[in-house]
């Protein structure tokens, strides 16, 4: 048997068995040095395949997997091998205490973070992949910025909110960021631009739908 054939066989045997079924190849690109998300996956679903950019792809610096899914940054462009389909469940056990929210961890069921007394505002720049000092917005289940929440950096978007959709009652922004909220997935339907904070979405009417407010109505969002 030729040495090249043996090398290929050895490479295959070193791949975890979980990756040998239901695989797909994902191309994820950071254009103009900006962060880009390419699907919601858990860390054990994603394996780095090959770099196609001139900029280095370094795990934890220019690519990784966080609560938003697989991301690339700083000009990294690469192919990733992904096991299974979109989405993932929460990790076992409660989230760590004393962190804002669990660094490098995953939010509990539905993608929400549970607040705790040690939460910091605004998020520190090095939290959960970094780049939080550029501004962003957090979305809360309850009015007055209370209850479970999730946050997005300036420039990030979500074309659908999965288990978090239609459950947002207040929005808190920082760093001069604004949020455009949409009634439907994929940035469609009625929309409204939140300038600054919105402590109670019950007070903001949906102009395109008289008699309705934005409370528990958001299905996609852009932060800018």
C-alpha cells in the first residue's frame, strides 16, 4: 500500500466517529475584517477544515463558536466540517455564577441568559469572543430590562430568533448602537428602529398594524 494511501486512512481514523455521519461543509467568510456568523452550532458539531484566506484563522481569535453559533473575524475565510443540522441544545447543569454571562459558555434553554447579581453593564470588551466595546444591544424577556436576556454586538444580525422570538419586552442599547426590529423572520414584515433604550415595548405601537404593540412580537433583528 502506498504511503499516501496510508496517510489518508490514518487521517480518517483520527476523526471522531460523531463526525463521520451527517456531515456538511460550511464556508464561512469575514469580509472587510468584520465578524460574520454562519449558522448556530455547538462546539462539538464544528471542526476546522481548511483556510482559504490570506489572514490567519486562529481559534478563539479569528474564528470560534459562541452563543450565536459559528463565527469568523479579522479577515478569516475558511471551510468547516459540521456534524448534524442547525441548532443545538443547552449544556447540562446550571450556568456558572459570578460571570457576565458564562464566558465561552452557552445560554440556557431557548438561547436566553439567566441574570445574576454579578452581571456587568455594559458587557466587558473581552466577553464571549470580544469586540463588545464597539457597542451593542441586549434584549430582555421582561420590561425595564429584567428577566432572561441575550445580547448582540453592533453590526450583528439575526434573521430568526428561534426560541427567543416573540418573547422580547424591553431593549437596552449602549455605545451609541441602535436596533431595528422586525415582525417576521428574515427582516421582513413590519419594522421599527429603536434609538437607544426601550424599557417597555408595550408603549411602542406597530405603525403598520394599528392596535398592536411591539411587545412579544419581534422575530428578527439588526443591531447597528
